[in-house]
C-alpha cells in the first residue's frame, strides 16, 4: 500500500514538473534561443519536480516488496 502511495506521489510530481517545462517553452516564442531555455529551466526549482518524481517512480518499481507469510 505504501508503494502505491509513493508511486502516485512520484507520478504527480512528474506531471507537475513536466507541466512547468511545457509552460516555460513560451520563452522560445519570445525570441530566446534553446540554450537559454535549458539554462532557465535548470535554475527553476519547480522543474526539478520532473527528475524527483521520476526517481521516486523508479525506486518504487525497482525495490522489492515485503514477503507476506
């Protein structure tokens, strides 16, 4: 049950981070270059949610559950 909770938390963080990444793509329409966009999103804390969420999902999938006897 705890693994499902962590999976859902990781999924929510990943969706939130990707939403901000997509929202910040509007910087490109203002005439900035892609390198500025990458530099900009690496400095924003809300864009790290994607990486954190991915790591949480990966850990919940990889770790083994408890054996119930």
